[in-house]
C-alpha cells in the first residue's frame, strides 16, 4: 500500500515541484494545502463510478415470540374511543399507530408510561418495560378521533436498548447508513444468507426501498452478510504522512494524474489537460473492468435497527 506522503510526492513530481522528497517551501506549500480537497474529489469519483470499495455488514435476524395473540397482532384495528390489549407478562413492545390520542402502559394495574400520539400516517413505537417480576402488562389507547393500530407485539425478552426491539412487521427495514457510516450503495449481487436449515448461499430474497434502505422478510431467521460499496475515508489537513491509503494499485496510479490536473491549471493548462486526459483513459478502463476490491467486514453487534 502507498501512503499519503507517497501520493503527495507523486503529485508534486508531476508539477515539477519535488525531486525524490517533499521540501515544504514557497514552491510547494500552496499545492500541499490544496491536496486534501483534490484527493477527496478523485477518491469519490473513483469509488462511486470506477473502482468500488467493497465492504460488508452482518445482520442477524432472530425468532422472538410475540405474546400478543394473532387476532390482535396481525389485523388493523380501527376505533374512535378506546382500545385495550394485554398479556400475562412482557418486557418490551412494538406497535404502529395512526391518529391522535394517548397510549397508557400499565404493569399490574400501575401506570408505567404514557405515550402521546399525534400523526397522520402510521408511526412505529417501540420501547422497554421494567417488569422483571413478570407481572401482567396492559396497553390502553384513548382517543376522541379515528385511530388505527397494527403490527402489535409484546415480547417477554428485554433488549440492550429500545432501538434494538424487533419490529413486528412482515418486512423489516434496515437503514444501511446506520449500520455503516461509509455506506454508498448495496452491491446488488452481494447478499448472502445462512439459516438453521439453509446453507450459506447468495440470495435474491430482498429488495431496496429508496437508495439507503434494505428490506428483508421477517420470517428469514438466520444470518445475512450484506456487501456494500463504500465511500472512501476523507483526507484532511491533519492526515498523517504515514497514513496508508486503503485503495488498490490501479486506483492509486490514477490519483496523482487527477490531482495534478486540478492543481496545475493556473500554472500550465496544457500539461494539466494532458494529465486529465490520461486520467480519463485510465478511469474508463476501471469503469469497464469486472475486477472489484477485496471484501472488508464490519459486524453489527445487535443486528437490529
């Protein structure tokens, strides 16, 4: 791998501002200060259209039994006064509701929490219930207007955080930008699934909602490996010279051409244009190449969003 120092040196050499090492003087300081922005431009262009940076996340879908009966949990219930459901125990919950009103949560007839509801479309609510003694749990919706609830669940299991509570929907949505901060797009051929009775195989049983949301069937219990195309790490003025650029050699050789073409415009536009033309030729080869970067892996501890 090549370092940030190596890249800066290569760029300065193309602009005749360095020999075999970087000397920070009047002839180079201006170029060096502008390099991070140019490097990020070139990296973003290459990583999103030419040579993808491919990484992965893992999502574990678990079978969490719902204590609410199917007659209540599955249908949409519409009402304009009150609606109540309860279970013998429970430590976490999920439901979707549309309308204006409140939801009182009781643990053994003691008011545990009150949720204010005011939304026109269905909004998801989920949370934790302090109920280690396994007492009965009751949800009471009160409204003076039309209200509807669906996808109702109370789980006997607790979770590390309210955000980890499993949605009780046929399809479960994952915000990929929450799972991977550098997420750019899903690799359409890079979803793999392994279930209790299913070998580790590539799967097409998924779809995307918009550009950032992955949708999986709730019934597919097991482990998913999701390969995605990532944005490059941003270069800044504080980036150390020893920082190793996580890019392939065929990408690295093009970066000095792009950066020099941008930085050298005011000094010699003819040379800058020649460098840009060289870059475009190499860039077109990358776009048409079937070779992709080696996979890197990140594991989501909770598996749920």
